[in-house]
C-alpha cells in the first residue's frame, strides 16, 4: 500500500523529505554557528544575565603631620544592602532581619515598602567587620554585603578645621580632605563575579582591575604645637568669656603653617550634633579690621620713604586730631612728643596718622599689599576669604589715617601671620604652605632688609620697654610683637556693634634670629577687659614659650654664662 502511495504521489514524498532535510540542516548550521562561529553572542547574553562587576573600594591616602603622626586614616567597614523587589516576597522574614540589624520592625517595613520598585537599598552602613560578619553568619535571606572604608581622625577636634572630613561615600567635604581630594582618593578597582537571578553570589571569577590606593599627604602642621595652641586658646576663651578665637603659627623661613587652631571646634569622628558655626575655620574664613597690629607696616613705609628715621619725633598732644567731622583719638596717655618707636609702644593713632599724612597713603598701601594683607594666600583652602585692601585714586585724609592704624581694611588671621613672617624674615616674603616643605622655597624681597631689621628691634621694645606689652614676654627669649584692639563692624548695617571687640596680638621670636611668627585673635571677650595686650598677649606668651622649647630653639635672653650653656646644649635650633 505504501509503495502504491509513493508511486501515485512521488513528488509529495520527495518534498517532505527535502523539507525535513532542510530543517535538520538549518538547525545543524545554527548550532554550529552559535557554538563555533558566533559563540560570543551566547556568551554575551549569558554573561549579561549572570556576570557582574563589583567595585573594589580604593584605600584613601593617609594624612600625617610633619613628623609622620597620623591625622586621618581609613579603616575597613562592612555595609549591608538588599534588593527590595526580592525582599517584598519575604515578608515573614522582615521582623527577623530588622532584629538582627538592631532596627525597629515597623520602620524597617516602611523603608522596604517605600523602595519596593528599586533593586538596591542600603540596610546599614559602616559596621565594623566583626559586626558585619555576626549579621551575615545568620544567613538572612536577601541580606548582602560590600566592603567599604571609613575615615577616622586620631587627633579629633584638635585638627578638625585643618584636616576636615569625608562624607559617607569617602569623598572629601571640608578642609584638606576636600582641597587634596584627588591626591588622597585613589582609583577604585573592579572584581568580576557570577550571580543568580536573585542577585546571590555564585562564584568569584577574577579581579578585573586592582584598586589603586590614594597617596599619603604630609602636612606642615606639627601636632605637638597644634595641641598646645588648641589647649591655650580654649583656656583663653573660658577665662575671658569670649565668643570665639583663632591662633596661627608659621615658620618664618619656610612659610609652613605649623599650627592653626580655632575655637569653637568639633569632633569629626562624631558629627551627629554638629553645629555649623563650629565648622568654621575662622583663621582663614573670618575677616576683620586688624587695628593697631598693622601700624608696624605704616612705620615701615615711612622708613622706606627715606623721609623718616626711628628717632624722628611726632607731637601727639593732646591725644586727639580733628579731621573735618572725624576725630582721631589715642586710647593710651601720650607724653606729647613721641619718636617712631614710642608711637608703636603707645599705639598712638594720632602719631601714625601724622606720619601717614606726610608720606601719603599710596606708600602704606603698597607695603600692606606686598606683605599679603587683603591678598590671596595661594593655599587653595576651601572657603578661604581674601579680605579687602581698599585703594583710592585720590586718598582723603580720613581714609589715609584709618588705613595707617588698621581700620577700613579687612584681613584674615592667616594673612596677618604671613605679614609678620615677612618682617621676621628680614623683609623677604615666602609663600605659605599647608604641606611639609622639604627645601627652602624661593622668596621675594618686599621690604628693605635694613628697614625690616629696624622694625624687629622696634617691635622688641613694644614688648620689653616699660609700659610695653609685658604679658607677651617669654622667659629666656627676646620677643617682638604688637597688640591690637578692633571694634566689630555691625552685620548688615553701617557702623560698629556696641561693646563688641576683637583682641589681637601678632609677633615673632626670638628677636635676634626670628623662627616663629604667631597671631592670636580673641573674638568678643567679656570678662576681664578687651584690649589685645590684656587678653591675647598672655596666650601668645604661653604658646610661644612652649613652641620655642618644643622646636629646640636656643634662648637669646639669658645671662652670658647661661646663654653659652643653653646654646651648647640646644645648638642653633634646626628646622623641625
């Protein structure tokens, strides 16, 4: 019968056989094509569904002080996460997971439901490896882990304003952490793994790219001096009932910032109750009128003009000077006639104004600009302010006088420290630095060397002469400096706030061969007075005494026999 049908319809039989053969051939060719010729397609599709790349976090670079003491270190932490889409089908396990995480079950359930359409959600971040492993060992469904790093600051609040801090993703947000973020951050790596459709890890395949750790950063800060400055500044605020304060120590020769302390401060390791005002690096952000602390630069301009010598006299009697409707007054009693050193000792506004009228405001402006007042320091610190050094095409008498004794301009504590460093460095300006300098930087002579040395001696008399700022004296050392008291300008309106002052002291030591320049600013003292010589000078004296001792600087104000012994023991006091 079959033979008969084949004989009756031979072409149909052949067509069916041909179609079957063609289908078999097509399938065979497709199999060969996918598995031999175009095998990358299937591999790619399979990998797209199972192969994943997990980032390997980079170890953030270490921040140290100039002597290698750690100021910021990164420690490994465990972060737990989940896929809310998968966890929605495991409601019975939510209370168990919440209990293991130490979270409220109701709040945990709300978070899962709010993120139900997402495939990733953090459960908890920053656990210690031990805490993370304790939770993971319970093999909770839908709970996975990733390794991260958390920043820790060993010096805490002492270096908070300088070092700054990082956010939860280990990115710099304040201070050096922000300004040197690219240097410190490093480059994350990548690890290839296989996961199932629920996101569970099946196999760790290989490291696709190794993480590149961040670089170490050595700051110019000396942690010993930083602790000293922090302690004395804090004590000064308590003793004087002050609102805030700043203290800056700079190396005269290298321009390195050896210490920069501010009060109030904060603990970067615990920022839960952080007040924004405590985060201000006031030494670089707060601008103020420097008052009498800039009078040495006005006198410097007078000496450089060639019209004045230190012994030249100025009649300041009766202690007032009328300029139109504006009256210039001296706070301290004057003796009628003062030489230039006497003007600085008595801090005579009348005397320095008369000198300024003679030489012109342009020469004073030029000196202040050259020493860095109201100018960019070049430190690149986030949020740093430049201040303001006014310049007029034609200087009226009132503006000339106020510039000479420190009003009408605004500076920062770091700028004032730099300016005094120039005087202490024999008139040579070197750039400031927050990182350790391994060699002496090139400087620029901005004040005549002989004039700068003359000013050093005059400022020494300001501290040591009868009636001088004796509270700034340091036993065993000659000290040069100048106090200042400035009224605080009203915020949002013209004029000054009633009974609100800043107390200032700026100086350097030892006078015979200056090594350290220092500025102390106390904001709104309210207890024992407000004059810079009364409030800020004692802080300067205490910190300078400790700093000179820690830096092993030989005394220059001892009896001859003691001086020779001290020099033999300490040497000349090398760089720290």
